[in-house]
């Protein structure tokens, strides 16, 4: 009896060990599959300017140097994490959908690319090592987010562009905008493109204002000479 009892007890212990090992294998497999499914994806703010706006096609570049600075941004948006807004007072951060470059840096890079596509200024750069540029472009990103509700999804960008005379720190042009473009639900690539398109369109308007400013300055100078 004792021998049979020992054998049965040994069998029960072995069966429990086998069950625990089997459960552990299943758990590891599920976790592994989950990790494969939850891949972090990075998104770019990017566009290629089409220099076909007649208001920005000049015979000669404006004979000045311009530096484009990083844009200011609130602390809650100063992240590579893409923000989802669900109401006026509720936001969340996408865990596996991130910006490849922080928005305030990417937007400044795009603006330099846009200006140089038109050859609007004699020189436009993000940094100057020795020379001191006469003008500066900066601004602020107030909100850059994906808005999601049961019935509506959109790319929202509230921002402004500012153009300064660096010699006296005088604000010459300010271009604010608050855009909300509807997009399909769940597609983050379309969201990134929608934000990029907004920057493209608003940068075009901002540059038109700059070109008009220098045209008026030139006309005023000619009037003085007359």
C-alpha cells in the first residue's frame, strides 16, 4: 500500500510539473506574439514644396540672411509621443505611435526647405557660425494632436509663424492659424500627412506676407528717391 501510494503521489507531482511547464510555455508564447504585434512606429512631418506660387517667384532673392529657430511649444506637447485628444480636458499619448523628430524641430526644418525651394532670400539656414543674419523666423506650436471621438477624427494644429528684424528685435509679421482637418479613423500615416499639409499651406501664406513686406519696403524707398 505504501509503495503504491508513493508511486501515485510521484505521478501526481510529475503531472503538476508538466501542467505548470505547459502553462508557462503558453504564457511565453502569448507574450511573444503580443510583443510582435505591438511594434513601435515612427512618423515624419514632411512635404516637398512646389515652388509655383507666382507671388513668391522673384527675379532676384531678397538680399538678406534669415535664421529659422526652433519653435516654442508647451511642455505637454514637447515630446516625440503623439497626442490623442478626446475632449477639451482629456488627452492621452499613443504608446506605439511616435514622432521621428520633435514637431518644433521638424516644422523649423520644413520652413527652411520651403524658403530655399523658392530662393526667397539670399541665405536661409537653421544655424550661422560666423555671419549674423539680419532677420529671424520663429513662432510657437500651441497644439499638435489627433482628435478622436465616436463620430469624428481629425488632425489639429494650432500654431503661429513670426518674422523678426534682429537688429532691434522688432516683430514685423505674425501669422497665426488654427486648423482642424478631418481624417479617417485609425490611420496614423494619414494623420502625419494631414499635419504636414497644414504646415505647407500655412507656410505658403506666411511667405507671401514676407514677400509683400519687402516689396512695400522697396516701393517706399523708391518713393523717397523720387
